[in-house]
């Protein structure tokens, strides 16, 4: 494959989650190994590490368990990212931890995923961790879900066991009101490679795709053409003989597309103008799509600065408010406390904000809403009411992750929490 063909390939970001010992790291190791996506020296290092640990077979989980503590304890602690490609698509995998004390790590790793793979041990069925991970995946608006029923070799590839887990999982989704665009179930043995890269002869009753086939063929989320969003990161004023009057507004196009001649509105001032030029570097182009870093020039002189949002006048308009509700995952030992001031970073803008109320905290094992909460501690997930010193321009997180998310910054400039604009803000 030539370089241009590789760069033009679609990219799928997906995350894995599951209970302890469900086989997440082994599954990713098997996926990389069977798709021939690891280097020979990596395999040799894993083989040597497996022998030193007394394993009779190559422990493919060691391909992703990068921290020393992970190798010693046999668990995933940090988020491990792995990259590979097939002739059809490029992939970024986020292997996230299953323990409840690392919920913040799962939120971080899954926040950019297009798809989640949740492992279920065929012997144990739906566990508390399964419910927790499914809730977090739904909260993060991950559109596609694969339930990988692993260790089918330990139940003799019994179809009734698989069908029972499928039934129980669908009932769980209905009970807790969790929503995804698509939910797919695959019986597999990550250890032996059944239905991971190739379809297995040991599941003749399963007529679906292997995991890799599904990942290669699943439809990626489409861009919302009615929701163009460009958070302005920098105002470009070269003031040179070549560009004596140039004024451009640079940023990453967060959603939709923009073309020369489009009418746009600039928030929060709501001034309107027309796009006269679109640039990537010093190259002028006719149009741009989400994911491209561009510089726009406008027909009219408008007071625009970092943090302003450029949107299409024809599409759905964003919300503008300084009082709204968000779903928060707290990252730090120091608690979130009502009335405390934080710096709120949203897209390219920073403002001061205060948590006015913790509406409820969620027990993510039972989905119970706990009221009368005064503070949040590490790994807590809650719905809070936030007030900012200046209005923010945003979308619901479920509609647009970039414009619907924000982070809390403390006095030391560390990220202490992540927030998602609620559906009913």
C-alpha cells in the first residue's frame, strides 16, 4: 500500500472494557498477533517474558500490559493505546481498566471512541462490572457496541450459554435505559483465536462476522452537515508585504463542513458574515470537513478572538448559557465541593465556574441516583449544576463531543474532572 492510500484510509477508534480476568488484554494481543500487526522483536520480548513467568504458552496479554504493576498483578491499571491497520481500515485501540477505582481511566480512554468492545466471561455472564462499563459507554455517547462473549472454549462452545447471555444483556439495557445505535454479540475464545480475526469452525451455529471483520466493516459515525462548528484557536495577522491586510481565524473544525461562500455566524456576539477563503497552511482550498485544522477569512471585519465559535447560519444553532447541567466524572483525590471556584476549559475557551448544586450522584453498579450529596470524590459520576462567569457556546454532548464536553482545572493547572453537557441542560 502506498503512503497516500494509507493516509486516505478511514480511522476507527475503539475501546475495550470488561471485568477483571475477562481477557481484555489477551483479546487485543490476539487481535494484533493474528492480524500480523506486531514486530518480531516485540513477539520475542513477550515470549521471553512469558517463559520467565512460568507460562506454558505465549501470554499475549503482555503486549498491552505495559506498566510493571500491571505485569505483576495481571490487571490493567492505565489506559494502553495500540495502533494497527489492515488493508481496509486503520485502528486505534484503548485498552481500559476494569476495576472500579480506575473508572476515571476508562472515561479518559473511551471519550474519543467510535465503538466499545465489552467482554463478558461465558462462565459468569453479566456482572456488576458489565453494567458499570455499559453505563459509562452509554454516558460517553459511544454509538456502536460489541459484546464479546469470551472464554467460550471453557463452556464447550455451548450455544445455549451464548444465547442466555445475549438475552440477559438486552434485558439489562432495557432495565437501565441504556442506548446505543447498534449492539452486536460475538462468541469467541481470545486465548485460542476463535472468531477474533477469522471465523471459528467451533461455532457453526454462529452466522455473524469475526471481531476483526466487524471492525473493518462497521459504519463510522457520519458528520452532521447541519452542525458546522469551528472554535477559534488563534487569530492570524501576519502584517507582511505579502499579506498586508490578512486576518484569518484558525482552529480545528469540530463538526460538519465549510465552503467558500458559506454564510456564518460568530458566537457569542452573533455577528454574521461570509467565508471568503479557507486555508490549510499557505494552501487555499474550496472546502473543509471535520477533523481538519483550517484558517478562515471572512468578508466583514468582526471582532473575533480565541474562544469564539464560528457556525453556519443555515444549520442547527448552539446553546448559549452560563447556567446549565452537566454529567461529571471526578478525577482527583481532592473532592469537588459545591461553591468552590474552578477554571472551566471548553473547546478553546477558559472561564471561571462554580458548582452551584450536586443534583445527584450515580451508583454506577446499580444506576441508583443518590441525592443530598455535598461533594464528589475520585471516580464519582454525578449530575451537577454549573454556573460560569461568562456564557458558554455549546451543544449537547450526545450531539457533539467537542462542543459538549468541558474539563475542570484547579489552581495548579491540573485537570481534576471532566464534564459532559446533559441532554436537558
